[in-house]
C-alpha cells in the first residue's frame, strides 16, 4: 500500500498537470476555467438551429475538459456532435487517443457503452435523432438508476423535420423522457439557452441529461430587451412580462415554440392584453425550485394559461391547470413542408393569440 502511495506521489511530482486532471476526473470535478471561451451569442432574427449552437459550445468545452468524449449512432454530421478542433481525432483500434466515437447504428448499444464510460468517470456523451431515443430508452433508464451523468444529445426534435414524415417526427418522446426519474431534460429556446444548458449539464454529478435540439434555425432572442438566458438554470423563467408584473395570461413554451410565444406576446401587447412569456426548458429543474420562485414565475391567481410545444400535450396540465389550453400534438405528424405542418397543427402566432384571448375571456 505504501508503495502505491509512493508511486502516486512520484507521478504527481513528475506530471503535475496530468495528475491534477486524473484527480479531477475521478472526483467528477471540472478543470479550472472549464468554460473559458464559451460566450454569448448576439441577437439575431435569423438565428441558428440549436444543434448548430450546441456544436459550437461542445467544441469549446471539449477543448477545456479533456475527458469530455463521445460520438454518435452514425449521425454525427446531422447531430453536429463531431469534435473538430486540432487533435480531437477518431477513436479507433489503432488510435485510441481519439475523442470521436463511431458507435454505428446501435442506439441501445451506444447508450450502454456510455454508461460504462461514465462508470470509470469519463464524461461521456452520445447523440442521435430524438425519434431514435426509443431504442436507447432502457439504457437511458439505467443511467438514471445508477446516477451516472451521461449526456444524451437528441436532435431533429419535432415535426420540424418536415417531409421525413410521421415515422421520423417525434411526438411522445419528450414526454417519455420526462417520465424517467432523475433524468434532466432540457429543450432550449435559442443559442443562449443552449449555452446555459451546457453550463448546467457540465456541473451535474449524479444525474444524466437529455439535451433536445432543433434541426431548423431559431431566432436568437435579444437579451438586452428580454429576460436573461441564465434563468434556464431554474428550469423556467420570465422571458417577457406584462407591465408591473401583473399579467392577464401566461404563455408557456419550450424550444422552438418560445419564439412563437414572443411573437404572440408582442401582438397581444399592441392590443392592450397583458401577457407574460415563460420559457420552460426543463420541467425537472423548475420543479426543484422553492415554491416561492415557482409561484413568482407562474402566479397561482393567473389561471388564464396557454402552453405551446411541438410534442405530446401529456404533462402540460400540471402547469396550465384544468382550465388552461395546450397547443401541442394530439396525433402523429405528417409528411409536408415545415410551414404547412405548423399551420396544419396550429403552431402559428394567430393560434396562440386566439387561445390567449379565449383564456382571458374565460377568466374575466
């Protein structure tokens, strides 16, 4: 035993930087300046797909955290999870120093391997389309059961995949992931919520995370005008508010539908209707907040509520109440261009405005 301690001491003296990394890895600690180079995105009406902003953040973080490694179930170019900086390389039988893993079309096997990687304290991530999370579900469940901070990156998160059709358009998958105890599900609304989501994920020690991202571009919200994206750490936060913080109606949304609620908010405001937009990227994080904070964001006395999410409405009643209205998916999707799908299934500012007005009328 003493010989082992002597070896460790000798290694620390000879390789202090590597010894420090080894210690931090095995104690699930982050390096100093682990988020160096991660910066905010400027406001942009055109914006970025959240899979693209995530790719930028991931590549910066992986440079700073040498044991952040992973790959994709054969979809790295589409999920945007390939590490592209110099020296990242590919993990292969003849080059085991590579950081990019090629799992093949094996979603369950990928998730199971990620669990094994996490057990030896490597910070592992894997990616595929959200629809294919079903194949990995049993291994994702074990990530939670074993309290392993595996990072699951799921892209193509809604009917926004358009002509790929209902077989590839996830509907019930987000609700299914939210049902797994201990799994932190995050569906960010823009590039800056993606930044904050990664900051939350990197600090997790005993909980896996599912980062749910879009294929289509999302407007980057002007944070000088609206609420700070740092509110993501609380799971839900006030993005745009009514005068004197006294709203008549609450508009709740996640992901790509937040910008839709923002458009509706501005239209309602112009008509003299006082609305509040609440971005709710993570139900799990929000439910963990003190009751006072939750009531501040979702005042119990405001029962006029509308939720908007391109996914099953299952679960939203907890937040909109029995009298609220949920704009969401109550069927499978369809094969058509994105704009046609959004109109067909009611994901338009007109529909949100109409639902908000109806809610205000009912509670007047």
